[in-house]
């Protein structure tokens, strides 16, 4: 059947003149545009000269095709088809099909009734909803357009799909997405602050350990003595200290036999003359963890800024919810209690960060370095590499000493065996000589 555009068939109308409906028609569940953006096709179609472009529609034909079936129509249809199965009415789909499908999958993972879910959100109850569930709920908060569509739906709400019903429940809560984001922040806040404090304390502990290690200080003084001895009479000699990255050059200076480096020699001197310094790395427990890139002061500052911004969002929602009425009374009470504690925690965190920043700078200055050019991260990374190179040189020296010891023992055993063989031979020769003398006496 084709739609007629002539004036002769039924009642016709254009987009500019729509007559009242005589029968109820099935609605088109679109998202309507209420304000035409300048320059858009909708703004253009509003102009008087362009309204005639829409074709004239046969309203009678439209009503006959898209009218809502009456109860009597349904009864006649059933009566005319004996034994035919009565189809269940289909669910009304108002949300994009793919989004609705994904939303329903998400809801199967929450596994609590929708009213209980709303209560958990308003109570900020992390025992009912974990962080993953809350973050998924945030993803599936209804958009402004979806809310508008649902508000304009006047049909039976029981006929709506699970996604649509879920959206309707969320819409009962003012600014539900903002509340969910606040909820997510309250769940992760304690662990975020705990991790930040732990990382800041690691930096502070590392700086303190290095500055307080007498063993490391003696190792550094030994290196200074070795360097001045090698550089005596040159422009590099008579140094009062050296740049920290010079520690990594000890393995580049080789002995004449090309088998030993200055790092090997340093560890040899320490092992022979100051063996109590060999385990100096035990003084520096937090240096390697502090050297990790994940806890650079810059990244920690960014994390702290994120926490502060999250706290601002909490304050904003607390203020905004004053006008929500009874629905947000419990929410406001719980949030205010959280905010009182959280603000004190953040103030403490900011004070700790300032203190740790000073500790980090003081570590660079301890080695005579400019914190801007050789920051804390670089200092700790150099120290970690140096300790590993030193320990490796110690191990290689021990292996070399063991190999030489075994070689000497092998040579000693070889010499002993030769001496024993010679002694046995001399013993046999002496015995033969005695026997010859005895035989000569008997013969005479």
C-alpha cells in the first residue's frame, strides 16, 4: 500500500498544519529537538518559505495503519483464529537497543533490587555496592535526552524494558550521576590517602637512611681517596668531592691486565681492610623502592591534586543537595560526616608532602648536587645501580679468589703427588741397594 499525497483521498495535512487525531495512534518514541540550532536543517525548515517542502500526508490512511488496536479488535482476531497462541505484548523500547542490552548485562552483576540499590547509593553503603559496581552505574546513568524521552512516556510503565525501568529509578534521585561519583570517591578515598602516605614516607625514609649511613659515607670517602690517587698531578686531582654520577664510571676504569676494574679494586680494598662496610646496602632499605618511577614526587603531586578536586566535588554536591528535600536527608548526613574526616586527612597529607619535598631536596644537597639538576629520583636511581655494581664486583672477586684458591690447591696436590712419587722411587732404590750389598756378602 502506498501513501497518497493527493487532496482527493482522505484528510491531508502538512508539517505546518496537523489536524486533531480521531483515533489513538501508536507513538514514535524519538528524542525530540525543542530548540533548533541556528544553521541546522531544523532551523531552515522553520522558515515559512520552506514549510511547503514537506509532502502532504493522508491522515485517514495514517490512522488506519497506525491506530492503537482496541480490545474488541483483539477479541475478534482471537475468535477468528481458533487454537492460535495469544502473543504476549512486547516490551516498549525507548533506549538505544545496544545501550539497553549492555545496561541489562550490567544490572545482572549488581544482583540487588532496584529500590535497594537506590537506598545503598543514598546511604553511601560500600558494603552493598563495591567500587566496580558503582563505576558501572555511572556509565549507565541516563543522559538528558534519555530522561526527556522517559518523562514524555505516558504509557504503562510495566511495559518498559529493564533498562528503562532502571533509568526511571535513577531519575527519582536528584543529580544521581553526581551522587554516584561522590559515592565512588568515598569508597576509594581511604586507600588513595593510605597509598599516598606510604609512598611519601618511603621517600622520607630513603633520604634519612642515606644521610645517616656511616658505612656509605666511608665508602664514598674511600672512592674519593682512590680517585685522588689515580688523578694525582692532573687537573682532576686534589678533589674535595665528586659528582654523584661518577659512581657509575668506576666500572669503566680498567687495570692493565684488563681483567679488573676500579669497582673490583674498591670492593677488594673494602673486603681486605674494612670488611664491616661490605653490607652497607642494608642501611639503605627504602632506597630502591623510592627510586621507582611510580612514586616520583611529580606523580604524587598529581594524585594529591586529584584527591583535592574530588573533595571539592563532594562539597559541591553537599551544598547542592540542600534543596533536594527528604530524599537526600540521609545522604547529606553521611556525606557531612565523611567530609569532616576527609578534610582533616587531606590537610595532614598536604603537610606531609611539604615535609617530604624538603627531605628529598636535602638528599640531593647532601651529595653537593642541585635538586633542580639532580633531583631525588636521579639520586636514588644512581645509588641503586651503584650498590648492585658494587655487590656484583664483590661476588666476582670472591669467585676469582675461589678459582685461584682451587688452582693453588690443585697445583699443591700435583706437587705433593710428585714428591710422594719421588719419595717412593728413592725408597725403592735404597731398598734395592741394601739387597745388593747383602747378596754380595753372602756370595763372598
